């Protein structure tokens, strides 16, 4: 606030760590606010739909309620995992933050459905812990954290992987290489030696080829943009579905995720796995988010219980929320 015609010069007396804590708390508050605003927008859309199509059945309302929970809590889960920085919080702290965000969702969804003469309640019942592995420097290649290894294990002893996405710089991809050999290869291998592989190179665009482990190699339509998104678990290239890129064909059970020829590709990537003890040994991954690639604690999934009641319906159930996890 200004006083008179003169200005006031702020004098910072606290330590830099105090300022950092304030920024983190502010960022968290903004994150919850954004989620709340998104839920309010959904509420307005839902109310408009009710007005335009008349009375919905109880079953349709339950489906709407469950869908809103999945979207809103999924967004909170993604945001809180991604906000982890150096001095990263424990799984308990992450869980507390997700519960706080879920309480905000509960408040707004309750108001939304009260307009339709219903009551809705929800709460986090349980959480599954895991690890977030990511590289954020788009100019870096896919070698390990020390840069010394082009062939390395990204995550070992994994049973579930979700939201595994790469953004590839087309100009840095080689064309003079052979897919599945000296081009970049992402390999998923189980303890029995069964392997599912994805190879990426330049061939009239960003070419994505897939070996499903039986010797049959499929391919996606080459993407022409300078920066191409390859979503491994969603099976898309630049948002377009590719039938060859089917993560459900990868080995299940216990498996390892590895990069081969990581020096022949540049870009970013991110994946969340259900293993809480992904190794940082041999400088493969860094525990510091200032160094790529890094690994930090993450909540892999949460189970949310919910209740929905009207004058003629009393429904209780739960939903497991793991954004970006492949069905199957």
C-alpha cells in the first residue's frame, strides 16, 4: 500500500530458505485453487446439462460424480508429484497434501450435486507409493545422470508404470541407423528375458517402431513436427493413436525398463513407477531435481471412497486413481 507521494523500499531480513518455503506454500495454495476452479467449471457444465436434458437417472448421476472425482483427484495427484523439489517431502507429507486437495474437491462437488437434490461425499482411503523419474532439459540426450552411459537401466523391479511420455527433438535424431539395433531403443524386459522394444529414429519424420517380442515389428505413422510427443502407455504419437504402440503387450509381472543408444536421441521424458526404491547407484539417476535425469518420491495411485445419496438412491463405492496407467 502506498502512503503519500513517496515509495516504500522493502528490506528483506529473512534467510533465503524462508523465502523458498513461502514460495512453496504459495504454489501449493495456488494449485488447490486451480483444482477448485476446475471443479466449479465442471459444476456449471453439469448444471447446464441438467437443465437442457431434464431429470437424469440416479445411475447417470453416480457416473457423473465418479468421473468428476477421477478427473479432479487425478489432477491433484499429478500436480503434487510434479511439485517435488530438492528436500523432497516424505510419502506421508505427499499423502497429506493430496488429502487436502481432495477435501477441496469434496467441498465443491458436494455443492454441485446439492443443486440436483443429492449429497455426495468422498475421502482418500489408501495410497500406493512409487517413484517419479524424469528429464526436463529438452536439449539433453537420454544418457544416465553422469552422461557416461548410453545403455542403462532407468527403473528395475517394476510391476506397474503409468504416464510414460517422451518429447523427442526431431533435428537431433539420426537417420543413418538401424531400428532395434543402433538407433535409440526403449526396452521392457522381464526376469524370463521376454522383451518389448520401441525404437525411434528419423525416417521422413520421427519414426516409431515397435517389436512386440515375437519378432513382429510394427510402425507408427512418422510425425513431421520439430518436437514430437510419444506417449508410451497411452499408445500415441503427437496425440494420434498408433495400434503398434500397445503397452499392454509389454511383459507384466516384474520387469526392468532400460534405454539403449541413449546418446542418439534428445528431449524430455517422464514416467511414474510403483517401485519406491529405484536405484541412484552408478550415477544412473540423480536424487536432485537440479540434475537430469532425476528420481523423486511419488504417490503412484490413490483409492478414493465415495458416497452418493438422493431421496431414492444410496450408493457407496470406491475408485482407484492412477493417471496415465494403461488399461489391461
